[in-house]
C-alpha cells in the first residue's frame, strides 16, 4: 500500500463499520458497467496477493464500496503506468486507479476525482545504508543512484527536490515499474528509491529487516481517480468519496491496509 506520519495521526481511534448497502441519497448509476484500469504494482493500494494470486488492496476495497453505494458493476483491466493516463484520456477505460497524484499537467489530459488520500515522499534504502541520511546528504553522495519510473511523482521529486533539476541526470536509473525499482534497490543496482509512505512502509514490513525509510517527508500530493475529460462519472464518484469519508469507511480501510495488513505474510 505502511504509514505516513500524518496519515497515522489522522486515523480515527474509533472506526465506524463500513456501510454495505446502496445509499438512496447518493447518485444511482442503475447497474451500469464501469471499466476500471490499474497496474497492480503499488501495495497496499493495489497488488497481486502472493498467497492467493488475487488482486487486492485499499483501492479495490474502496471501489467495491463505491460500487455498492452508487449501484454500478466493476470490470477490471490492467495496463502499465506509462500508458494509463493516455489510455483513460482516450476513453479506453472509465476510471484509472494506481495511487495517482493529482497534478495540474495531468489535468490537461484527464479529469480527477476529489482526493481520497494524502501522500508524502520518503526515502527507501537498504537497512545497512549509512552513507547518507537525508536528501541533502544523498545529493552530495555523487556515486549514489536513484531508481524511478519516468513521469511519476518519485521521478520528479528525485529530479527537483533531491538532485539538480536535470531530468537527464545519469544518477537516475529508469525502471519499468515501482516493484522493479525496489528490486534494483535490494540487489544494489540503485541506492535509493523515493516512495510514498503508503508503498514504502509496505515494502519495509515485507523485507524481513532488509529495507528502511530515512529522512523527512519530501513534499506531499493528493491521490485521486482519473477519468476521461468530461466524464459523467466524476460527480457520482466524488459524492461516493465524500460518503466514505463521512461515515468512517475510509478510516476503516486505512486501519485495515496500513495498520493490520502485513504484506507477504
């Protein structure tokens, strides 16, 4: 999916049980099929459970709740991150979900839902790393390599908040997926991966003591679902997100996936 400090501080001490039926005061999508696309590579938001082989996660549970309340059926598809925004913009899919940061440049191609989660970037390193302890000392460690997917928030954070603002900086090693970046970190091919605390703590928990998070949070972003420009699904989904927040369902999902679930166990 693994915790951000601010996220943990915001989880309610008393969790309200999630609503399980269609809400009459919310928009009714009359059983229509909504095609949702994801990458399944960002635990615990969405990933393939290594035990069951099933796709699970915070976002899957949230969409399931939205489908109940708004009365729609969900069909899931998979696509790589680098193709997702354009594919949704082209109308190939109705909704995209994969922990997508709400950015002005992305709004030129797609519409976003209201935020459902706040994220911050953290530095994920091997547990025995002692050559640097924060962004400034990493920037000064000229042999250090950072792994990232092109066009993602971690990539741009590495470029502009950690390094020198050069998007062609050879210290950035481009990888196909976030999971591949973490694997490169484990094998020593890179020295740092920038990650939302959401995914970072999930990988730390599953690493058997081989990974850790260091340094202060580097900025922050809101996560939202994406839609084709002008989609009639934006308003209903926003109403659903507001309902999930209001009755404690999002807090319950936070507890389930950020506190209770242990990736890899």
